[in-house]
């Protein structure tokens, strides 16, 4: 299994409703791509503020395997919501951090 972890640094003032709509659309990919096992999103509640660097929002997908992860990365619906996310981030692409771990 591959856990695809994404930390986001939204622009100051990004409405909660906007974030929730983006997460809803990400969650919808589970109905669209076979092999997505789970999707979750969270607020980063770390007290290590200097280390957080504004990455206050986190989500992850659990993929059955690398092939499913690769399908997700190339999927047009994923690319569309990804572009919408980047447009809301402080610094654009610099406002996202991604890590994939094998579990």
C-alpha cells in the first residue's frame, strides 16, 4: 500500500468552504479510480509552529499499490482539482509538500 501525504499552505483568508469543496472533490476521486482505499483530510495541530511553516492543512490517499498511485497522478480529474488547489496556495506550487510512503 502507498500512502500519498500532502501538506498545504493556503493563502491567508482562504475560506473554509473553499477548502472543504476541494477536499470533497478529492474524495470523489475514490468513486472514479479503482484502488483508492482511503482519503482523509486534517488540520495540522502541531505546536511546533516554526517547523510547520504554514502547512496547516494535510490530506492523504491510501492507494492499493504504485500502479493506482500512478493512475491517480495522470488522471484528468485529479489534475483539475490539483490546479484549483495550487491556485489557492500561498506561493502556488511552493505551498504544497508531498510524500509517498510504502506501508
